[in-house]
């Protein structure tokens, strides 16, 4: 990375016989430069080995698209050296670098973006930030699940007393502290060990670790600047969002309306929880069926891609 750190990217190609190593990856991509590539951005404390990432990968491969999951710094078990936490809700640097790498090295490669939860926010924030510049990178579209549009409203769900904090928030907070504790051995930090040990909620973690590491004034400034609800109109490529209304992480979240003048489409479902759409279970890889949500996201990306191919053929 430009700041001297690193992140890992795991590829999954439609043609499973290719790309055994870095050299093979380059050879494969040069020979298949027009095959679309979906960059997947995972959620908090997740990585490319999660069941949902694998399910999404299978869905994208099934429609003829290669995929690559960007593992946030520190999420693959390797300690990063530049920050106690190598990512946050609006950390788009590594996604930006990956997009620039692909579009520079393989300029004909159509790029699509996908993600869930924190990753869905990063994708949406990135697309809004670059706006019409997405075309310069050959980014054709995006499909994500579970966007926390207004973080000021939804962040308390994981930190205030209640079901969501008890079931999810406490566990995530402990996980974040364990991983950060490992990084503190090699990273500089602007807070004391005693203050860090006293953290009991994700809000306290964000206020101390994230804000001090990424120059946010405080946790309110962090949540405000990382929210996407006010910049959705800046997204300039077709984007599909699957959003469950019963998501316990997002109770109190705003519900943006679909605007026909925008390329953004939000599909609200009554049920689904937080990335909780039922998985298809099968030990038979030949007859593996992807779950509803990844299938819907793949269907949208395929629709966008096929439409653009038709437009290109008409010229």
C-alpha cells in the first residue's frame, strides 16, 4: 500500500484450472481481460473465508464473472504495522488501490463491486466519492447487502443495552479488542493501555481507537462523515442494494426512497435480519446452489453487464 502496509486479496476464477500462482494470475487475466471481475468487500471482522463471501463468489462465478475478495488489513491473521485497526466504516483506500491496479494493468477488464454490512458501506461511499469518475476505472455497477445509511442513528444498536448489543455487539467488541491488542505490539497509538482495556462497547472502541487512528474529531464526527444517506445521489453507476427491514443492527435506520432519476435501486425485504438470508447447504460442489441474496445480486450484475454488451454491439 502507499503507506507501507499491506492487504490480501483472494481470487476465485470461473475457470478453476487456471491461476495457481501470481504469474498464472497475470497470464489468466491477460488472456481473459474481457471477463468481468467482481471485487467483494466483506463486513466487520469477516474475511474471504466467511460462508457469505464464498456464497457470493459462487453466485458470481455461476454467471461467468471472476471474483476477488479484498481482505481488510488485519483480517487474515497477519498483523499490520501502520494502525491498531486497519480499516473502518468509510475506509476506501484499499478498494481504491485495488480498482486502480486492475484498471491500469487490465484496462479492458469490466469491474463490478459488491459487499455486505461494513463492506456495503465502503462500496457505497467509494462510488459516491468518485461519482462519474467510475467510468475512468471501467467500473460498470455494484450490488451490496445491508447498508447502514445513517450511522448516527443505527450505531447505538450495537452499543446501547438491548438484544442487539447482547447478542452481537458484545461479541464483536471483544473480537475487535483481541485483534487490536495484537496490533498494539507493533503499532504506535495515541492512547494508553489502561484506557484501551477499559473499553466495553463498540462506541467506546470507535471513539478511542478508530478516531485517534484516522483523525476523526470524535465518534459523532466519525459516524456522520461515514454515513451515505446524504450522498446516494452522487453514485453514477447502476447499484443494487438488498436491505432487510428487520435487520437488528439497523433499527431506526432511514429508508431512502427509490428515485427513478438515479441509477440506484434499493430492494427492501420484510425479513432477512443482518445478512441472514437462508443459505443453501450442500456437500455436492457440482450441484451447489447459492442463497437468495447472493443470487439476486448476481442476477442484477448480469443484467447490467448484458445490457451494456448490447449497447456496445449496437455502436
